[in-house]
C-alpha cells in the first residue's frame, strides 16, 4: 500500500509538472508572438520613417539646386544690367561729345 501511495504522489507530481510546463510554454509562446508582432510593427515604422527621410533629403537637394540656379540667374541678370548700363553710358558720352563739337 505504501508503494501505491508513492506511485500516486509521483504521478500527481508528474502531471502537475507537465501542466505547469505546458502552461508556461503557452504563456511564453503568446509572449513571443506578441514580441514578434511588435518587432514587425517597429520594422514597418522604421521603413516608413526611412522613406520619409529619403524623400526629405531628395526635396532638400532639389531646393538647393533651385536656389543655386536662381542665384546664377540673378548674377547673370546683374551682369547683363551692368553691361547695358555701361553701354548706355558710352552711347550717352558719344552723343554728348558729338553735341559739344
């Protein structure tokens, strides 16, 4: 009878340990699934942010290019105006010299 009691106690212990292990494994599995989903979400957000960052860099480069072109156009216009004013002065000086003779 004593050995039957030990077999029953050992069997209950084995069933208890198996139940605890199965329950813990199930909790761990749910936790790992949760972590995996959060990781996927974070990766997706990272990709979206990375894409926005690359778009912002491209827009910034385009703006810098536009500004550079505008500065070049502005310098070209200034040079043309200076040459035009110089030419107008020489023409005025020519006619003034012509009037004084």
